[in-house]
C-alpha cells in the first residue's frame, strides 16, 4: 500500500514519483491484474494517463466515460470528472 500526497491510500504493486513541481506531479503507478485506484476527482487539475504496458482501462463518472488503452496510448481526464 502507498499513501499518496492527497492522503488517499493506494493498494498498487508500485508507486514512484518521477517528477514534482509547484503545479504538477508525475507518478508511475504499477497495477497488477485486478488492482484499481479508488474513485476520486481533482477540482483544478487534469490527469494524463499513459499506458506503458497494457491493456488498461480508465473510467470517469461525470460524465461517464471509458478509455481502453493499449501500450503507447494515452488519454487526458479534465478536472471535475
């Protein structure tokens, strides 16, 4: 388990902060098959997901959307989704 900067505990295989600045943070999360990140949202920041080894699925709630990514593909999730 890894305690994220937001206080959310993540049950993931790996968590590495690659870069952090005043207005951004880049992390690499490694998830084993079946692992998930809990539902959450960011009020002012976007998430950019890059699939390094796939497949992986990114889901949003508002609006409801599903992004199915393979290795090398990416998607952006805007704030408040």
